[in-house]
């Protein structure tokens, strides 16, 4: 199968060579494939690195996926670099010159609404520097002031623009997913037979051969940037999961969603992440039929659409695509697209912050009234 790497300024083999020194700096112990742990056969890797927690040596695992082996390997490496780069930094601002209005960040009820430290970011919309709270940048946090920490919008790339694009699409993905979570129905299903893409068909065939049905749901919001959920219908409750992908090119969004499902499945079996262990304990108490009843909106559809019905504004130019996103945000009255440069080991890494976009799917305590109204309009509730 001939593979094209859309939106990649380098082939994964080149990226892997370029990040060799960075992998040493983050204390990489090993990088291994765990594709064999699942019956689907889609490449998934983990990277294990050494850390020190409370002065004691420990290990953390980072996962990566792809439609070919080298891509999954690089994905795991880049995630590890992102997490290392997002670690708390002591070089902070106490007295900000241009602080963001923290209320735009969707604060939970428990928030202290006090910011002790700030970090300088750059707003691509106003083209000016803006100070943002450490709570919105670093992970993990030393203490909770505004809200719990998360990794939403944390991304790396072969260049700064590539990292910004990846992080921006993730923030838009989580926002769209949050709106879907608020709706009692997700009506639009993408007809798999309408997809004429060799990579997607290859991935779908692997699931089919493993006896797994994949349902592709359209979660695209008013921004007209495709967001797709791949719902995994497996008789094994532990392996039922959802992968969500976002990209200005709908085919890439679907590929990301499908490989995300593969990563979720393999990492669940690997059982090295705390969330995977918690999920297993929960699912051991429920069965397949109950899970489908609880999550029926993900398995039931009212309308089938074709791939061509999804918007596609891809220009294959990173700067043009960033401009498209900016225009869409402004069109719907979101007036900030902020990035914080987190390059600590020679690899471009950023945290993207788009104030006002929802994170409900990650943090049930954070939800805006505007988000509820957007979900009602999007899903005709």
C-alpha cells in the first residue's frame, strides 16, 4: 500500500532521526510495539521513561498509534516529548502585563478564581502576547486553583506551525465531543461504503476481520472542521471504546479516529495506565448489552451521510489552514487562539488554548451556558 503523509513536512523516518537527542533528554527507557496485544492488528507503541516522583524513581508510559509501524512509533515518542515539555516550569510571571480574562476559560464551581502564576503566550488572532494562568498550560499541576489539569491542546510537530495545527485540532475535537456528550442523540452516521480511501478501507477491513463493527459518527460543529467518532462495537465490554479524530481534511479525521480506537484497545490490555485500570474495574461490573443501552446514542443513527457530505477546506498549507481556523473562530465570536511555546528539548511543542471552547468530555465540572446552547442548536434538541 502506497502511503501519503498529508500535512507532514517530513517523513516519520526523518522525524525519528531528528528527535534522537530529545528522547535521551526525557530519560527514555524503552520503546516497544504492543500491536500483538489486540486482535485487530493496527500498529500501537508505548514509550517508557524514567521520572522522579517525590524524590523516588518511577516509570511512566506514553502511547502512540498509526496506520503503519513507523508512524505509531513516532507517535509514541512525540507524545512522550509533549508530556515532558508540559511539566511545571519555575520560570513564571508573577505580575502579568496583559492577562487573559480567566472567566473565558470556563471555570468550575470549586475554582478559587485566584491565579498565583502566569505564563506568556501568543494570541494568533490579535497578534499580540497575552499572559495565561499556569493552570491552563502545565500538566501535572502542583496544586489546583482554577481547575484540574489536563493535556487538551498539548501538541508537538516538525515545526512550530505543525505543532500549532495539531494542538488546535485537538481543542476543536474535544469541544465537538463535549457538545455531542450533551446531546441525547448523535444522528449522523457516515456510510463506510462511500469512503474511497485505501488507508481507511485497510483499517476498516482489519476491524471487520477481527469481528468488530465500527460505526463512524459525524460530530462536526459549526466551525466546519470535520470531527469524527469511531465507535467500536465489540462483544467484549472491556474493548468497547470510542476514538475521535479532527482534521480539516475529513479523511485524515477518520484515520485519526480509527487509529485512536486501536490505541485505546491495546493500551487497555497493556494495563499500564491508571485510567485503564479504573475502566477495567468499572466494566467488570457491567455487560455488553447494558453498555450499549447506556451509550445507545453512539450506536443508533437517524441519518446516513456520505464522506463527501463532510466539509473539506484543506489547503495542504499549514499557514493557510491556521488562517481558515482563525476566520471560523471569529465568525462564531471566539476571539482568541493562543499558543504557549513549550520547546524544552529541541522539539517544537505547544499548548493551545482557545478560551470558550468546551472541555466537558474531559472534565464534567466545566461547562458553559454557551456550550449548552450550542449543543441544542447543533443537534436540534
